[in-house]
């Protein structure tokens, strides 16, 4: 319930944080696509109440793990893409 209340507040800060992280590896393969997926997810987060805290937390962990080595693989893109609701 608290997550629903803080959804907009939380999402704006996390989007900024993830965007800054992705900007730091902008020259790497797949970074642009990852940034687009992150933006899509946060757009959905603002409008789709069915995204719960667990989904949000798993998404953040997946993205952060993807950029730890300063490269983003196709497998990591697919994992993050799976969080985008159809």
C-alpha cells in the first residue's frame, strides 16, 4: 500500500538514477535499448496499478545487475524486457 502511495515519487528518483548509470556506459552495445526499456517501464509504472512492489524491486535489481560490468548482453536485455507489460 505504501508503494502505491509513493509510486510517482519513487519512480522519478529511480528513473534519474538508472538513466545516469546508463549514460555512463552510453558507448557500450545495447545501452540505448536498455535505456529505452527503462523509460518504458517507468512510463508503465506511473499508469499501471498492477505493477507491485515485488515487480518493481525485481526490475531494479535486473537493470542494476546488467550494468555492473559496464556492458549489457542480449540475455540481460531480454530479462529486462520481460518486465514490460504487453
